[in-house]
């Protein structure tokens, strides 16, 4: 009798878990992808929820949101989340900062690593480079301002190679289309066929904050909030750092 009661209680608990388990639909830019995927696997195991994620470049994420695609959670650079809130596509007050990333430089695997240890060294490296890769995302826009700040925008203009939205700068570097390339450090450190050289030096470095926002049409708001809470818990910090990011 007691055994039957235990089995019944276990079955009831399992049924309850199945009824409350949710599928969370997320759209995200790619800078936090590696750390995010490792943490999501832990979250799914701990919570019983399932997470379905679409990764793409910033411009493509924006196009999907404009097109009305349904999601529960949006992950983008902080200012982009603020813009989605302003446009009514994300809930007011729902922005939560997840991680920060600096911009770094990489070269093709096995190629000599240029000196970027100082502002002057970086300037010389850029002037000597035959081609320079950069992205359509926040790091790419920032690098254009760096070229201006260094006073070499006109000199490097003809050798710039910009990736389409959703394509990693590492692709250009690995194939030899760009001798050097810049992107979020977290997007360079794991990329096959390239060697990460280092971050932008000194005051030229700027950290980009990546944030989450609850989609205004979210069907699984509470589950999405639980995911964000998991991604920002103290226990997530070592995973975030392991993948070239810093906790926000």
C-alpha cells in the first residue's frame, strides 16, 4: 500500500513537471553564443524547460523582429534592447544585462601575430595590413570610429572588408580575405582557422554590454524570466569568463 502511494506521488510529480515545463523561444545575436549554449544546457537539465534559440547577426535579428516573428526572449547589445522596448517589441523594464565583451584582433592560423600592444603599434599594424575585416554589428561600427580616432580612416578605407550580417569576421580571416580582423573577443577566441591576437589597447578598448529583454508577445514570460535569472546567477560567471566575456 505504501509502495503504491509512493508510485502515485512520483507519477503526480512527474505529470506536474510535464504540465509546467515550457519551450522558450529565444532570438539572439552571436557574441554570447558559446557561453549561452553551455549555460542553457545546464538550465534545461535543472528546470525541465526546453530552450529553442535562433542565432544571427544584429541586422538580421532586427529584420526578424520587424517581421513579427514570435519569441519569448531577445538577446542583443544593450542599446538595441532599449530600442526594441521603445518600439514596443520588448516589455518596458525587462532589460537585464547578461555579459560584457571587448573588441579584439585575430589573424589567420599560423600567421605572424602583429604588435597591437599600444595605440601607436596598432596604428602601424593597420597601415601595414593588406586587408582588414570588420563586422556589421556593434564591434564593426565601433572600429570605424577607431579608424577615425587614429586619423587613418582615409588610408585604410580601400582595404576594409565587411561581413554580411550573421557571418563571423573569422570567416574572412580564415579564408585569407582579410589579413587581420576585428570582432567581439568572444566571437574570435573559439573560431576555427584563426589565432586570436589580443584586445584593443588602452583607451581604445570599449566594452559592449549584451542584454536580454522579454518580447512583448511572449507566451512563456515566467519561464523566460527564469532563464534570464539563471544566466545572471553568480554560478554562471565562470562559464561566461571561460568564453571571452565578463559578467555584466
